[in-house]
C-alpha cells in the first residue's frame, strides 16, 4: 500500500522516536496529524516537515482520541506517546512515582485502541502500538514502565482478537524498540543502568550496537504501513538492525 495520499495519526510524534515516524511517513507521501501536548513544538514541526498537521492535546484524554479519529478518519494510527519514568530502584520510589507509566503509557494505548474499535475505524486501517523491549526483559530502575509496556502489548493482542470477532478488517502491530540513546528516556535509562553496572554510559550503550536511531525507527514504521502482509506476526522487536519477530 503506497502511503501517498494516505492520512496517518502519530500520537506522541513531536520528538524522539515518534518524530522519526512522522518524518518517514511524510517523506513517503502521507499526511500526518501529530498529537502532542506542546503546541509550540508541534508548530515548529509543522514548519519543518511538509504535510504535518499539529493537534495539541493530552493523549490520555479519550475525548481527544475520539475527536481526532472522527475528524481525520486516518488510515494509520501510531501510538507512541508516554511518560519518562522516575529512574530509581522500585523500593526507593513513592507509589505516585512508581505508577507514572500506568497512568500515561498504558492509559494512552487503552484509550486510542478503545476508540479505534468503538468507532470503528474504516476497513483496511492499521494500528501500530509502540511498546518497548522492556516488556520482554523488564526494567528494574523505571518503576511501572516495563509492566505498562507489557500491558500495551497485551492490549494490542486483545484489540486484534476483538477485531477478528467483529470482522472489522483492521490490522494491529506492536513494536518493541530496544534501549537507545535517540530519546531523553533512552539516555536516562542508559545512564541509570551504566551507573548500576559501574561503567560509563558510552560503554554501556555499546551493548546495543548498532544503535537504534530515529531514522531506523521511522523507516520500520513506514515499512509496516506500506506492506503489512510482509509482517504476519503481531509483535516485533526493533533494534539498529531492523525489525525481528518476537517468538
């Protein structure tokens, strides 16, 4: 499926990996509605990336999800938004610090998937939920982050089951990016784990060579959208070497 003339929504696309998806989709001819909290960042992005439409708002608000899906009727929705966790061992966190990602990452995926199915989106549309490699191996210095990311993966599976039961004709993928220095969250994670391991951040980051970059991430999302039949599995790990199916 060529992306030319198609409309994508990237939730959390004003920076980091999400911005990589926005740039790649726009470069392949898609119009992209970009959802984010910071109106000034969205306006700057719209001036830098042709074909983008800024949508300022709180991604956890289901009313925003319903409105965006109704007004834009997208062919593709990429759910990439989330919160930066507090980076400390769990017993050093308060409950409010621990549950940050349940209230952001998991809630965002829940709301957008729920509205996509309740609307429902038109047949042939595609949903891509961005989880994390932490959903596989855990993340002991980031509170509820790993469990929230695992919940996103489960919700993608649940959505696919309900889509099949109702014969809605939608596609669902879940992408699990590995730890990388392309985002503020990734850099904080690398620094925290490097400190625990007693090595420099640069040395710790080498464990993930070749590194995942925003350009590699964006290309992977665009590839999924253009040729979903090539990717029959629900979940794919994403590293600097590209996509690989999660067993």
